[in-house]
C-alpha cells in the first residue's frame, strides 16, 4: 500500500488551486493551476489499499486506483501510467471531466474526506505526456478485418483504439469538421484545452486508426453502404437530441438550445469564423437546467461578457451532506459549486419556466417563472408565485432524449427503446448482425467514464464477433450498473 500512516497524518483533501476569477474569465485556458507534486504524492499516500477497495466498484472502468496511488506516492510515475492505461484509454479526459464517482465510493470517505483520486489521475497522465512516456502501440499483426466506428466522442475513440490495437483496420467517421465529438465542440476549453485531445489523436493515428471527418453517415454514405464496406460497425453517435421546453414564446429570437451555443463558442475559440454567432456579450442571460451543460453555458457567458447570468433549476437545492437514502458507497446528490458557478451569477432552485415573453421586435425580453411545488409526485408551477426575469438570451440545457436516427432505423432495421436509445443485447450487439452500439447512443445520457468503459467493452465484443475470441480486456455488460450511478 501507499504510506501506511498516510490517512492518519494527512486528514484533509488538498486540490490544485483555481486561478483567480477576475483573471480566468478573461481567457479560455483551463481553470486549475498545475498541481504541486509534493501535494499530489501526499494525497496519494492517504490511500489505504483497502481489503475491498470500493473505488473499483464506483468506477465503471474498474480503474486500479490503489495500485497507481501507491506508485504515485513512491514517485514511480512511469509504472503508475502503465497501471492507469491498463483500464482507461484516456485519463487526460476523465481526470478533467469525470465527476469522480470513485471518490464517493472511497472507503476513507466513511469518516474522512475521500482521497483526491481524480486529481491524482490527471497528474499521472500529464506527467506521462510531459516525459514522453505515452507512445503509439501499433498492433503486432493485421487481421484483415475492417470496422467502421460512427462517432468520435469518448465511446467511439475508445472502441477505435482498442480495435486498432487488436489488429483490425478501423475508420472513425465524424460528421463535424474535426474529430472529437462532444470532447471537441461540447466541452469548453476552460474545462479541457483541446491540445490534450490533439495529442491523443496523434497517438491513435500513429497506431493506425483512420479518421474521416466531415462525413455524415445516413446522408453522405448510407448505413447500408457502410455495412457492405465493413465487416462490423460500432454506432457511437451519442445522445444528441436535446430535450425541448414547449411553452408559449419558445420560437422567439434569442431562445436557443445550449449545445448550439456551446458549439459555436468552441468553434470561435478554435479560430473559426461563425456567422451570426450566438453570443452573451452585453446581454442578460438565463440558463435553464442545473447540470454540467448548464454550467458550461454559465462559464462561457461570463467569458463572453454577459451583463448577468441566472441559472434556473426545477428541482430542490441539494443538501451539503450525503443524504440518508444515498449511503456510502453510493454516489450522492449533494450541492456543488462548480468553477462556473464560482465566477458569478444567480442560481434559482424550484423554478418552473411558464412563458418566454417578447418585445416588439419578436425577441425574448424576459421569462415568466413560478415556484415549483410537488403535487402527487409531479412538479407543477405554484399558483401566485409567478414573476419575471429579464433575459436577452435564453439557453435550454435540460439534457438529451436519445441519438439522432439519421436513417439508422430505416437503413439498418435497428430497433429503438421506449426511451429513445438504440436497443442492444448485453454484448452491445443490435438486432442487425455485425452492428454494435456503445456509449450514450445505447445507454442514454450518461458520464464520460461510462462512455469510455462501454467503448472498451463493445470493442471486445466486436473483436470476439470477428475472430471467435478476444484478447481485449474483459467487457462489462451493457446492462451492468456501478454502485450509485445513474443509467441515464
């Protein structure tokens, strides 16, 4: 184990400092300062190497957390990244973007603040890239089998890297002009600068993975043609159909889906020119939805120079302590202040949006909202509590309902579930032979760590389908749910 007395000597969590708010909202660089090596090693030393390490169960990837914590504490960074890469293809993504359900399951968290697993993970991979320890791993043999991966988010990239290393010829198709999916255009640079993505894509290209950006399957190439050209297909298109808010005034100018706003902003930050860009500059902004996408909109609006930012959430404000009905090692719902919330704005809970109000030009000028009450288990606006909130820009960030069909149902005869996801078996196979689905397209809206886990598992299933057996890591079943994690 790491320091046998570490959890006794160091009882508090120490995380990297966030850059000062007045400084960081002036640029798009990552919020956190580089971690202090001494602090990271001290925190890694708090890991107890439990007899039953529940952090393994809390992590859908089954990361070997006590092992690389011990190696980090000993200063053996190269061995640590080998153990981390054994289960996680992209720790530079999860170390920045994952909500860390592993920390909620940390045994030390029963009576002390949990080990800073996520921060340690990011430090390990950043050190590995900095020292040149991350090198391409091309296959030792080529099988002659071909696989098309549709979608280049974390699930698609994980599946592609695993299948390429197994010796198959893999092409990744992406309808956007750049590879990366939501990692590219859905995540603002203040959460993850895109050079991390570019570095990993170069490794994958050097291993033999082929990327085809700007190609929309179902339009530029039919799904049927893809079937004819490839021995297997992995659908990893994500859950990208946004949940709408069909209330009076929805069609007013200035009311947009959050992802339309974020994609345009990320393109501009990347150096592109976007005509008629949706911008928060000089506007009163209201973000509807209290999740991560909403927080990304808040941070983006601050950096664009919004006059004010108001965040509406329909649910109650969570408590600051673990609820009794979510005991350890479940991932609890607790009140959190993200870096975006720290930067300013107002958060309003139990808020139901009743109507978007218009000015004479047909543009949104305000929202009529009411306090939410629960009646027979349903959220409804409470009579007599309506009020107006000024708004020049409204961003709807209420989650997603499933993948875009884009001919999948007609051209592949694929079946969709009642919840809008692609139906699949435990081995990630669909009702169409040779077609598999991984990530949010089959699971529903979920976490990045689940996307990578499913990409790896689907790759093992595809490898077994093509070769009879698979040497890739044993997959988690599509129906398996880690402790405390949502299925959507």
